[in-house]
């Protein structure tokens, strides 16, 4: 391979530069992407400064000398940055990169480094202007799902989070109520499923009553990685093309190859998430809880991995299975709302006439569900054990004695069971056959 001198490089015209780079580059590689137009905030790397960082990293990785790097980068800047970066920014960047590299504080086999973006100090008027440009906080579901926000839903395995996710997809696609309580406007949904697979997902959506979903896009265990710029760019472009306002990811551990316990690596992952948020796309990510839970008083610390995961979230929720087919759903972090506005609900997941109902319950309904379940359980046990005594029923059911006594009294009054008294008036119970 011929080594060009800095003088030769500086003499190249843009046309020659393009021809040389086209000869070197093959396929859709980061190197190729460097030789496309980079505007302020646009292009493959979301801005000229980011593109400069990547380009210098590639030159450094190939051990170009600083003089050669200056010559190449000046031409690259004039040709591919629109408008070109100031010459002093380019030279300062090269000087700092090559100095740090010589000191051994930058690796020599990877592109990139710290983006040398200009810092903007805002006064009150500037803050107001920027706020008006960005827009005030808005919601998909008031006080629950923020537009352009990052949300987590965590739970141990088998604790209902996939049912909650599927019901949210149903509600968003249809412009209906999530959990039969929270209104959500109709919006496009992209479901990145790296856990269950299309058969199980469609089965649940159909049980929830869905028969079609025009606004739904779905990736079936495609091994998409959100720590990959290529995959993130692809996904954001897909969302913008199809009018997607909500992206649901199941689950966090499947969509990156980083160390969840490493705060620095989780911060890098959040930078990739921010591409969705900057585009106004709402992210909801299913996550797992720590094995054995946590004794911490901080609710979101039950989530597995580094505290940086929850720190980056706007809102975080936890779901936990209770008895009697009920689940508790609570807000464990609410950066955008007051504590008194945070979601806290009891959720019932139950089949009703062939349709799965996922709905919140008030205190009265919750009590009715628990009472009905205990009643059904007691009837089943008596049917399997005719003549069973109250102490034995207590041992098998595990319910409180007062609750069991009230349930048996109700069954006796309704002639559902017959009661036989033995020694010392001890009662035994048998089904009457009048269910």
C-alpha cells in the first residue's frame, strides 16, 4: 500500500478524495459512513462533531501520524461536513486525541472518543426559548407513560409483566383503556420481542380479544441490539417511517451485550436509548428483578443490575404476584410526577367467557374476588374430602380462621354444605349437592 505525504493529501481535490475513499471502502461499514454528508445534528452519526470523533478514531486506529491526520481531516471536513467545522475545532480535536493516544490513555484499535461538541450556556430567556421549542411534557397515559420518555416494568419471572405489556399493546393499537382504566390514544406500536416468540405473543393478544392490529409492528427474536448504532438507526428509522409512538422491548437483558452491573456501560446504553427519546418515541422496557429481592428501602433497587439503569429512567414500575389471581402494580420511580399522583393498583388477570381480562380492582372488588376464590377453594376441598373437619380445612386452605369460619357459615346458610356434629360439638362438612 502506498503511503501518501501530507503535501500530496492536501493537494487532492474533493473529487479525487471521493475516488480514493471509494476505492478503500467496501460495503456498509463505519468507514463508508464517514464519507457521507454530515450536517449539524444530522448524518449517520447525528452531527458533524460526532462524525469527526469517529473519523479521527479510525485514522488513529490505523496509526496515522498526526501530520497525515491533519491533512486528511482538513479535506474530509471541507468535503463532507455541511457546513464545515471551524479549522480550530478540527486541529484542537486532533491534537488532544493524538496526545492522549501517545500517553496510552486511548485505545489504538477502536474509533471514537469524547465528542467535542460546543457547550451552550443558557440564560432565563434562552431556557424559555429552548423549552418552547422542545415542548412541555406530554403524556401517552397521564402520569403513567410520558411521550418521549424511558420507562421500565420489572418483575420476577411469571409475575404478570407480559400480560400487562400485551394489554398495553392492545389498548394503544385500538385507542382503548389499558387495564380497563387508563385511556391511551391510538398510536403505532413496535414490539421488539426477544423473549416469547410470535406464537405465544399472538395467543395472548387473541385471548385479550385482538383479531387485527393495523398499527402494530413486531420483531420476532431478531437479535436486535440497542448498543449497536446500526440497529438503533434502523429501528428509529422504522419508527419514523411507520408512525410509531410507542416501542415495547422484552426484555432488557436480550437487547445488548454490555455488563448490566457496570454503571459506565449502562450509561453508554442510555445514550443509544436517547435516540428514540429525542425522536419523541416512548420506550417501555421489560426488566427482571434481582433474585431474592432486596432489603433496600429504595423501591426501584429491586431491579436487577447497576443503579444506573433506574437512574436513567423517567418512570419505573414493578409488578408482583399475589394470591387469588391478583397482582400488585406500583410506581417505583416517578421523576416526572408527585408521589401522590403515582400509579398504585391491584390488577386482576382472569379468563371470562374465553376472553382474558386484565383490569384494575378497587378495594371492594378486590375483596369480592378474594372471597369468591376462598369460597371456591373450600368447596373443592370439601368435595374431595367428605366429612372433613374445620381444623383440617384450616390446615389445607391456609386462610385465616375467622375468614374460614365466615365462609363455612355462608355455605351452611346457603345449603351448599351439610354439617354433622360429633364429639364436643365438633363439626364436619359434606357437600349437599345444591351448588
